[in-house]
């Protein structure tokens, strides 16, 4: 459940709960967003590189 609703289409403002071990690595929302954006870039780049092998 997100923000008391089951509506996953409204992503303008999203509240999530991190497990304690994950929260230790991310002190604030800016750090979480930076980490997720990095992960998106890396996985997108890898997906593009792997397409050349098929």
C-alpha cells in the first residue's frame, strides 16, 4: 500500500518504506533517487550492449 492507496498510477509523490539494511546506505531521498538513477543508467546501457550480441 502506498500513501494509504493502492493506486500505482499516481507517481507524482510516492512514499516508500526501505528495509533497515537498505536505509543505512541511503540517508535521504536525494541519495535514494541518485542511486536509482545510476542503476537505471547502468542497466539501460547493459541492455543496449547486449542487443548487439543477439
